[in-house]
């Protein structure tokens, strides 16, 4: 069996009522190819790179339903914490992580929490992963700073962001922005700048991927 750790009042989160549709979209090859000119394989590949980078504890922030990462977490053997603000999303993640069995591996924890106020007292993760979260924030550092604060000195932060890199993707981002779903659309260059111009930065279609070191002490 599994449980979700939380200190929240369970008042609900933005995606609580949309967990099912979000889960389908993030796994849809057709949707991702048409809207963002990339595929779910790009997300899983980047996550696989993150999990292969070290053997220490992992934090996946904004984990959602773990659509791109559940199989990787089951296979990694690493101590792992998945965090999301939405309980329905984490419930989907739990079922996916359990796979065909009735229980998740004991080394995996599920925590309902706000990414900007994570309930962990000291930096201890050697890998922090946040797929598709940067484009939700007007102030990119409001996301990056608390995630970097969770890194051990030798740790690395792996993040991805939608960017206005194709005509169709740019138009769709504008629609989502007007609906209040994402921050102001940014180009890949603007995201690169906002992240401090990391050396490991790449773009596939309308998705940018970056690897950042722990913040200097």
C-alpha cells in the first residue's frame, strides 16, 4: 500500500479537477507532437539522464502523476521523494509507481507540498528533477531558488520549460497565458538567461531542458 504525507489542509490545488485530462495529455504522443513539436520520449529521456547521474537521494518536484518517470523511479534503486501540490495527481503517481503490485518500494515517498515552501530541513538530494514547471512561474527564481536549496553540494538540478520556439507552440502558449495557465511565454534565449545561462541547455521543439549545479555556498 502507499500513503501521501502532507501538512496541508487539503483545500485543493489548481490541477485537482483536471488530473485525468492532464495525465492523458502529458502521455499523448500526438498531442505533444502537434502542440509542442516533441514527444513524451524527450521527457522520459531527460528524466533518465537525471536519475543516472548519481546514486544519492532524488527529489522530483512538480511530479504530477509521474507519467514520464514512474518506471524510471521503480528501476533506479535510489531513495526518492515525489512532491506535488495536487493530491489527486499524487494518487495517480502512487498507482503508477506501484505498477502491477499492491505496494510501492519503501524507498519512495509521496509528499503533498508547495514547491516554494518544501518541508525538508536540510539540503540532501544529489538530484532534483522538475519537468515542465519553469513556464508556470513569472519569477523563475521563485522556483529555482527553493529547488537549488534542496541540493547537496555535489548535486544537480534538472529542469524543463515550454518555450516559444515554434510558430504553433508560441501561439498555444499565448492562449494558455491568456487563460491564466502559464506565465508570459518566453523564448529559449529568455529562459536560458533566466536560469543563469547554464552550459547544459538544449531545446527539442518547444521544450527546453537545462541542468544546473547547486548554488554556490
